[in-house]
């Protein structure tokens, strides 16, 4: 099986505002991609990015996220995409067999809005041969805290193991591609699973 994990820069954050009381609503957007990975404005308290990409702003174009989905469907037997609750729309319509899992982050920073953001969705497409009840049963909800130090957007090892378990990853035989290596957390967690399985090949990192 050929599997992929994609943790791209998240889609921009859209909101509505009025320039004056009683005035018309207008839609505004704020780039997450440029703030965390490119040349966008950042706070002095922001964590560092895993790596800098001058072209990060291209991910503010929602069609880039659609192209990513189409590539995953065309090239891989199973895959997972990390995104935000308000970013799910960038990937719709989803393949019929796709599912959405929830990463619950109890200690995540609350943000500036009224609703505290405590979860992130993961879109998964499990290989057809591994969708049955045989073998490991995996919850579609993971409760795990984000890393307390390190790069923005980094996922804890529990996240990678959870996603790979959901995909039915078999370290000895499957090819695993990390499309957005970033901090290397996906490769590190997969290496641990490989060691437990006694396998000797490593996940491949690849840029889209």
C-alpha cells in the first residue's frame, strides 16, 4: 500500500466585519500560511516555524488545497490531511469513503474569539482493503496535548500513531510518504513503529 500524510499550511481564516455601525458586512481574510511559514506579520510571542517557505502564501488560494486532495486521490491508496474546523470547506466535496477524525487538544491556546478552539479535524481515506472490522479498532477521536515546545503546527507522536493506525499502516510492507516534513515529527513517530515491527525501511519525505 502507498500511504501519505499531508499537514499543509492551513487555509486562511475568513471573517465578516463592518467598517462602520450599520454599514454593510464585508468578508476579510487573514493568512495562516504566511504568518507561520512565510513573510507575513507575526507576534513576538509566536513560536518559530519548522521551516521558512517564501511561497507559503500560495496556500491562501483554496484551489491549492483542492489540488492537494486530487493528488492524494490519484496517487495513494490511503491518506490523511490535517486542517482546521473552518478549513474543511477547502476540501469539499470529499470522496464518499473519506471520514473526518477529531484531535482534541485540551491545553491548546484559546485564541481571540468567543469560541475556544480545542480540536482539529483530520480527513482520512482508509485503503479499501482495510476498512473492515478485522484487526485493530481505532477511535475517531484522539485526546492529546500539542507539544509544549518546538515548532508551530507540530503534532505530538500520539497524533501520528493514531493516524497511521486508522490507515492500517503496516510498517514492513507499506510505503509511507510525508508530504510536508516540517519538524520531522511524522518521520520520528513512524520510525518508532518501524522499530517495533522490526522493519528496516524509512518513511519518505516529499514536497508537493
